[in-house]
């Protein structure tokens, strides 16, 4: 769960520094080159389009957190577009809340 820990730390730092409103998310990504980026997603088409336009390299891992730090899946639109962007994104690890804590699924398994 090293990738989860890295993404969660980056996302939690963002959440401490920025006040999100209800029904807003943080998307933390780990690119194939090891770079971590954090994005604010207000669930608008514009915010999701901006996020997607910045995905210029394949992703190794993705963490989506609500404003209360609860993990979830990003929207279907985001997941579909990520899969269409790079074939390598099919194996991108997506971290979710499971019965026994955090679990991982491959991005391709979430559609």
C-alpha cells in the first residue's frame, strides 16, 4: 500500500490547506514517471475536462477523496476518459474503501 500512502499524504495535505465544499473531491494521481499531482474536482464538466487535459502520461495509481476524506471512485466520465487516454491506464491502481479498510482495484475493473 505504499502508493496509497503516498497519494493519501498528498491529498490530506491539500485538504488541510484548502476548504472544500460538500460534494467536491480531490483527485490525487501517481504518474508512471513517479510524479504525484493533486487536483480539485467540483464535479463540473469544466473541472473534469481540466483534470483530463492535464493527464499527459500514463497513471500508476489514483486516489479520489471526498471533502470529508472518504475514498471513492471518480466519475464514470473521468474513468472512461482515463482508459481511453493510455492503454497502460487499464492497470492503474484505484484505491477504495472496503469492508476491512482500503482496498485496491484496477481502473479497468471499475467500469
